[in-house]
C-alpha cells in the first residue's frame, strides 16, 4: 500500500484538508493518507520546512509527502515534484525542500507543467487541491517524475538560521515553537554540555535536565528534545507565553562542561 502524507498551514478545523483528501481518494483510493500536521503557523515557510525535514524521514521508502504552505499561490512561482533521499515530495518552489536537500541526496526535481495530470479547471487560490493532490496520486501510482514536468536545478532554497559556535559560547535562536509552547532552537545536542549555562530572553537556566519530570511545575528547564535540538520549556506550562518568545528569539549558551550526547541526556 502506498503512503501519501499531508502537511499544511490550513488549521485543524479547515475544510480545505478534506477537499485534498477527496481528490486523493478519487485518484488513488488504495493509498493510505496520513496527516503530518495542519498546524504550521500560517505562511511560515521556515517552520514548515523544519517540520517537513523532521517528519519525512520517519516514513518508509516511497512515501509521497505533500506540503501546502504556499503564500505565493496564484503567482508565477513553480510547483515541484522531487525525489530526495528515499521519498517523494510535491510542494511549491519556496524552499520547503531545503532542510531535506541538505541531509539527503537530491535524485530528481521537476517543475510541474503536464496539465493532463491536474484537475480542470485549476483554481488560482488552491493549487494544493487542483495540482499537488492529483500529482501526488500519480506519483503514488508509479508515474515517473519526468512525465510530470521538466527537470530543474535552480529550485529555491530557504535560509534556516545556523548557530554561531565559538570556543566558550554559542549564539543561536528559537527556530520554532511546538504546540506545548516549548522553544525549539537551532543548537544541536552535539554542541552543548550537561552543565552549561543557557539563556533565552531574560531567563537563565543552569544545566540540562533529562526530561520535564526532573523539575517541578512552573520551573523553566533546558533539555535536548526528540529532534536532537536544545529546547526550553516550562514544566506544566508554556515557555513561549511566559517569556513572550517565539521564532527568532535570541539564545545563548555559555560552554562550561563536557559534551554529552543525546542518548546520555534522555
């Protein structure tokens, strides 16, 4: 059974998700459709790219991932189908594929132009339903990418901020906020130490904890999350709300200890 996943910024109550699923059920009823998330912050390409990069590798080879975070819908921006790593992707050419392309081999990227695979007519405001969904169904059916469009190598990349790692400190930032209000940073577990000093906004946290339960309710903690990145959280609370922090908030680490690996911390 083929797998098709959906990632959008539509929101969990949006009827647009059902329309995409209706197209997939019509064009490829035997595929298993899985929702990655529909809670990407609206038009937030960086958050969508990071989320897609984190989630897609958990799926088996051949899965088709459809990402509809598309503030340029209706413009002359292209829509791409790509084979990156072991997976296929259908998404706008706005940089969503960038984190995956940095980690896995880019085997093929085409700009969609074969309208016979699309719905007709095509809405100017809903390419996710009228173009991306039927193309994803075609890929899941075994249609080669080269039959869907022309090969391109000038696809757009989005800049994901990287931390500045120095001998005694690291300067980074929050790159996304999860549904619990945890502040996820661009600092890797490989770069920090268990007894370093961590700063986010005007708060200072001494050392890493292994899990949220290591501290009592209301306390701010720093830990390595399941994505292998440094995170800040408030136990049984919301760090983003408490600090007024979000994407782009500055983070600093004073390096004072010995490096610990993710497995040692969790």
